[in-house]
C-alpha cells in the first residue's frame, strides 16, 4: 500500500543524510545556502535521466562518464548559482576536484561521488571557495536536513519542493522520497530542473532505471518545463537497500511515479506568477505522439495561457492550436470540453448561451480541458499554468 | 532602380482605391474602423500565401476555392474584430454573402471578390450589419485612403504598417506597395498576420507567385510571428498592370522582397512592449534548415528575449539554445558574436574582462548576434524583439 508522507525529503529513507552551507557560489554575497551534500551510510544503486541538450553541462558529462564504469555511488554534491555549463575541459576538472574533496572528507573513493549544478551558464565555478566548505558539509551531515538540501538547490523557485511515500509490504515498509527544483518561469525551454529521489528499497540498476524512465515520462516529461532542453536537467533515483525490502516492481514503479508526479506538479505551481494549474487532455488522437504534441502545443501557447489568466473561455484559441500542431485532426470531428462540459462539438460551439457556464469553470484555480480529436484511440495529459502578468493583459483582454 | 517611397500604402500603385468604415464587427460599440474595401479599376492577377494551419479560417478556404477557378480578382473586403475561423459551413456562406454584396455594389461578378478576416476565433460574423455598410464602402472608394485601410485591419497593433517602393525602368516606372497587420505580442504562434501588396506592374500569375514565395521566405517566414500557424494568416500580391510596365523579373522580385521585409520588420517592432529589435544570425550550419531551426529557437526563447531586455550579455543562454535546437553542432567549435565582437570561441568565453564591451552592445536599441556553428556553410537570419514586461524581470535579473 502506497501512502503519502507529509514533509518527506531526501533523508526520509533510511541511511540518507544531508547538509547545506552558504558558499557564496555566485560571488555576490547573497544570504542563501547554495552548496549541499547528500550522503548514504552505505553505497546506493543509481538510475539517471539527463537532458537531451547536445551541450550538456560538465557535471552531467562527469556523471555519465562515471556511470559507464558502475552505477554505485555514495554521495552527491550540488550547488545552485552556477550551472557549470559551457565551461569546457576546466568544467570537468572542477567536477573532479570537488568530487575528490568530498571523497577525502568522507573517506570514500572519488568515483563514488556525483556532482550537480544549476544557475548561470558560461561561468567557471569558484572551486577553491566551494572546496573550503566541504569539510563543514561532511561534519554537519544529518538525517534531519532534508529541508536545508531542498532550499540549497533552489534558484528562482519561490518554495522548496519535496514529496515522499511510504510503501507497506507484507515483509515491512520502505520509503521513496525526493526533492526537485524548477524555475520561477515555467514556459521557457531552458529552465534547469534538478531532481534527486532516494529510497531504502533494494532494487537493482536495471529495475531502478525502468522505474525512473516510467515515472519521468508521466511527470517531468509531461509538464511544460521541457526538461530535455536545459544543459543541466537531471533526475537521479538512488536506492541504498537499507530497508532490506525487495519491492514488488509494479508497486515500486507506482511509488516512484507518484513522487515524481507530485514534484512535477509543484514545479508547475511555482510557475512565475502562476495563478492557475491547468490540465490539458488530448483524447482519441491517432498516435500517442500526436496526442502529446497537440497537448504540449496547447500548454505552451502564450495565447492559451493568457486566456486562462483572463478567465475567458475563448475556445477558438484551443481549436487553432489543434490545427497548428499539424497532428491528424479535422475541424468537423473535434470536440472540446471545459472540465466535463461539452462546449464545442464537431468544431462548432454548441450554444453561445453556454458561455457563462464555461466562464464559471475558468474561474476555478485548477482547470481541466479536453480536446477529443476522434481520429484514433491514443491520449495524453500535460500540466501547465497560466501566464499572469500585466504584459500579457493585451491578450487576456483580447475579446473585451 | 528601386527607391523607397515614404507613406506609400495599398493605393500607391495606379488604379487601386480603398475605403473603410466602422461596422462594429465586435458588437461592442468600439470607436474604430473595422471594415474596409480595396478595389482596382481593372481586374488584377493574384498570388497568395496562406497559413499552414490545418484548421484554416473560412475566408482562406473561400479564397482557395475561388483561386482554383482563376487568379483574377477585382476587390478585397477585409474586417478586423472577428476571424471567421472555426465557424463551419456558415462561415463560408457568410464569405459568399459578403462577396455578393460587394459585387452588387461594384457591378462586378462575386467570383472576383476576395474576403479576409482577423480577430476572435469561433464566433460567427455579424453579416447583416456588415452588409449594411457595403454600399457606403463602395461610394467612398478613393486612392487617398491607404491610411484608412491600414487602420481598419489593425487589431492589437499599436501603429499602422505600410511600405512601398518605386521602380524606375528604361520604359517608365511602376510601384509595389503594401499594408500589413501583426499583433501586439510577437511571441505567440497564433498571432494573425494579414498582408496585402499591390502593384501596377504587368506580371503573370506564375511570376507573381514566384516573386511572392521568394519574398515571404526572407521576411514573414523569418520573423517569430510564426505566420504559418494562425488560422487566418494570408499574404496577397495583386498586380493590375496599369503602369503598362512589364518588369524585369529579378528586379520585381527584389522590389516585392523589399516591401515584405520592411513590413515584416514593422511587425517585430510592434511586438508588445518591445524595446529592442534583434537580428539573430546563424552561420556555417550544415544545412539551411538547421540554420533556420537554430535561429528560430534562439529568437523564440523567453530566456534569451528577457536577457536582451535586461541588457545582460548572458551568452550561455545562447549556447544552450544551440544545444537545445538539436542541429548539428559541437560546443567546442561554436563561436559567438555580439555584433562584430567575437565573444566566445570554441564554446568558451574569450576573456570575462570583455563583458563591459558586450554589455555596451546590449544597450543598443537594435542588436545583432551571430552564432557560427562551423559545421557547414549554410546560414539563416531571423528577426525578433525582446520581452520587456515586469513579469519577466525574474529572468532578466537572473544574474544580479
């Protein structure tokens, strides 16, 4: 049985400890923790999903290289304020220097240390300053520090993002918990997303990667942060086995998916200025790819997002997105719903007198819309938020 | 010789007359002309480019049907305030009703009348009210009414957009002139773009279409309005031959391209809140498609656009776009220029001390950047504007 845990973070599973300090990574004297360490009392198996961006940041290339040798690690050092991206060979060297310093402090092998970075691109890390704080990070490791870790990885996020579940089995319980950071603005395709998920379940590399791939598809790859586009996007799933429980794989997959979806929704809710959480469903498309393409085009459209902010059921903008997506669709067979309200059938509004009903739905803080293409049997769901600032008033008020 | 003409509009070529009225198309009693008529004393040959959106608006489908029969027309009726899109069979009937009324007023065949619409999608046109104004439009036709026509087709545009050239040849002169409307906000992929270009040169259908296709590629298809996405985007090129001049085709193509580029740049400059005009060059890509794809990804990135508004030479965001575009590129061979200043070579910043020089360039109202991929020999140029409103301050000030 999978139960959500309140306030669970990366240290919720057995054996995971964390710490965080202010290392002034940006060099601007900000009063914010920006360097943090995650450590497991025993090595953990690791699965990972990295950005599809051709220009991957140094910590990703460093981790990918290490993972070719083996999938077992014991510590992760993460900084915010500097992405260590577009930093060439020196960027990789800096990862190695940091990993060595962490390894020295913890008495482990440097090949067991992963690093992660988020922040400005194209600037070298202040490695010496960072190294000078690593001893402190090692000393302060504690299983009560999930929140500190969550805060330290934030950049433009307005709140820390953590989630976790307890899975009870016939042989005992295990925990899956995680932390993520998105960005204040959800629309751009370069917002760096970092996510670290920990578990004390006993899972081998292959099953771990399968569970993560499944979870990412329905969560981080179904929100409009476009996590495959930043130079730094990374999701790690780390299993140290300390619960002694070998989980049922279906249940484990569901547990990881639950945590990822909750974290992904938090990223959407933290969209800069977001006032509404929007679920876009595309039903009965001819392929799953079509369904996702169409749903993403709707979810990314500034005109659609401003329409939600303006609470205006300007359904034609949604129809235009379907046509613009280039997926198999015909105006005369496309149906449109606001929540469960069938508003347009076969491409035509059913009755303009229904507008007040649709307008009432548009006033909800969470709104679901559905486009039924009636060209097949595949579906997709994408999560997004409205665009709420003054600059878009011209579009939000377009029909006034 | 091609010379730009100041304040030239659709009536600048011989024989073209226009008129405009307030027909209250939106039904909200706005004080704005929103219905206009363009007429030529003799029939004109017509070339057209329509949106690639699957769900084409009724006037486009109406025009495409008529153009299957012949490319000769004599009048165009255009309204703003209602797109006549997603309006089914009745939408087409309404085009026919309007064309009939125009034909009756002018004493021409209804098959010689084109219609065009821009505005809200999914609402039927107030045809009776529109028809009631057509007699007035016919009565008020005058070659001094270019400006009225330009104003009547505006929606969220903040200024009318007209351009024209005079082409002097050994046998006399002809004129190419045009009007366009974009939208206050440039980024969205559904801003309706309408463009009407007139000329008194004598050109046949085939050459006319070739000239228009060439011009659109380098102008309307090289700005970030994504003109192939709206349900209504249309460019018409109309040649009535009244100058008696059969132009040299290379010169004619250049004249049409000049007018289109000037109009397209005006659309970019009218981007909502735009404070900067940005030229994005991608050089030495392996294919022209790669070059354009990469340039568009940069030009459409909210993070890049906010960076321009923040006047911050945060070059890493540009590099990240190259990687995100998925085109053939390697970080270690990519060079980056602010204007002519080589700022990053082989993926690395040349010298952080150059930042003040780049920052000074970023303060210019018009800025050109160049990404040299060094993976081939193809290039592309795309025009865009910054994103300037408060809501994006969080990204513009990201490095502060």
